[in-house]
């Protein structure tokens, strides 16, 4: 099995699309400038990244134990924790919590995209709004994400102006601040009308059960704070033993993700509560009355058992590798499945089970190693790709 005809056609069409190249080239330039500035201002991040790699190596070998510990802490904090071995298990748990006919606001989550959560909830009779600006754009365009942090990276401002003009019925110029203001106007009331808010997490501390979520737009703060129910779906690879380690993971993530410091770092350990009347703790104050956290395996245990491919689980989702990938630079997320570029091939085969797409991506990767140079975890994607190609060519 090599590159499928459909996948080859998509790559050719993406490569011939001038608008994709325009949008990606703009994003790459901004990313490199911002990330280099962040690492120059905080040079200690390089050493911290080495420490985080060791934290991840240890944590991946103890995912289930850490999930159990985190779940216990969440329960002690008056939340609810669940273990999902498969994507189907996770979908069933969330559908059971949500039901039908609900208005849902959703933060950007690769783990949710991995299992097509939004589409599943919509088919069950719910109305779901993506609240991240990029996710909102591609939801309305009917596209799929093209980058783990910037899902609308392939959409130039001119196309966003056209889309928002159609939605609002007003002629909008390709002025980015005005387009951002329009998205704010379109989504603002959804947060406060929503029955449920859904998020992921960048990292979870097992010793306190704390979810750490990095953001800049403020949509996650509203998604997780305004509706009466907050549901978080978390891949088990996001767990680390302690809160101070979680904060180190977060710092390295945001600096390699383009920011000296993000606008917001949300730390969530339970539903809202107050003790202001006679020091009696009462749950359900201004924020959610309920917190539900689902820790999902979905192939991660199997991936962790592979001494080479387990490196994929060390990924912080900073997205830096994609900006350095020559193929991604020409084709955006068409060089991808649920996850993108060379490392995405590993996830396609071992986690989402898409062997055809994994094979196509594995033989598209140039194994040039530029991703490894940029990666804060120094994940050896070329080594993984060669191992993946061998497993595809010589199945057990």
C-alpha cells in the first residue's frame, strides 16, 4: 500500500491553489518571527523543554495510573471523571451527558476532532457552535481543519470577508480587526444561552486533577465558565504527575506555539463553588454547576507500547513542526488526516486506524528532519516514518 489516488489528487489541487499558498506563507512568516522572539526573550525555555521531554517519557508509561489519580481528585473536587477505552466509549459517555436538543458551545480540541465529536452531537439533534475563530470559519465554510492550532490557516482574509459578508448580509472588507469583531458579535450571545460547554485540555495534573488550558481569544474561558455544564475530553497522553510539571509543559507549549505568553491560562479543578455564607461550601455559583472529564485511550496504550512510535505521544501540539514542513507549506492540512504531516501518519495508523491515509502520508513525508529541529520534544519523525513504512510493507 502506498499513496492513494484520491489523496494524490487532493495534494495536487492544494499545491495548485494560489490562495492556500498565500495564506500559509503569511502564517509561516508570522510564526517564525513570533516564536524566535519568544525564545530569545525566554532562553530558559530550551532547557525547560529538555525537562518536559523527561516528564512526558515518564508520564506516557504511567497513563492509566495517572488517569486514575486525576479522576479521584476530580471526584473529590465535586466533579465527575470517566475512563473511555475507545472513541465509541467516549462518544457514548458524552452523548449520555448531553442528550438531545441542546445548544452547545465548543472550544478547539484536536481530541474532539479525532472522534468527530461535533458531527456526532449534531446528528443526535443538538446545535453545536465552534467558538475558536478558525474553527468557526471552517465550520461555516464546510471545510475540515488544516492545522492543529490555526485550523483556518489555508483561508486568506479575503475569503473570510466573503464568508462573513454572506452570514451577516453586510459587505465586509478584508480587514482582519473588523472580521474578528464580526465573529465576536456573531458568537457572543451563544456562550450565555448555551446549555453545555465542551473543551479539551493542553495538560492535566494528576495530583490535583487540574485541567490547564492555554488560549488567547477568551472563547475557552467563556465556553468553560458560562454554561451550567462543562464537559472536557482529554487524551491520556496529556496527563503528568504534578501541577508544577503541568505548568512547565504549558510554558514550553505556548512559547513554541508562537507566544511569549498567552492572554489566558485557564486552570480548572472542579465546578464553581462558594463558601461565602457561613463558610458552607456550595457548588454552582457563577460558573458551571457540573464538571465532567473523560480521559480517553483510543489506541494510546497500544502506541505507548511501541519503543519508536511512542514518541508521537510526547507531542505538545504546539504546531511548530507544521510551519517547518516543506510539504505542509505547499499543501496545508491536505497533507494530513485528523493530525497532520509526518507525525500525523503515526496517529492515523495507530490511533484513528486509517491505514490508507497513514500509508499515503508516510510515503509523502520527505524524512528531511526539519520538524525534528524545531520540535521542543525533539521527536524523531523521520525515524518513526521509516518504522511505519516497514510495518506497512511487512505487516505482522
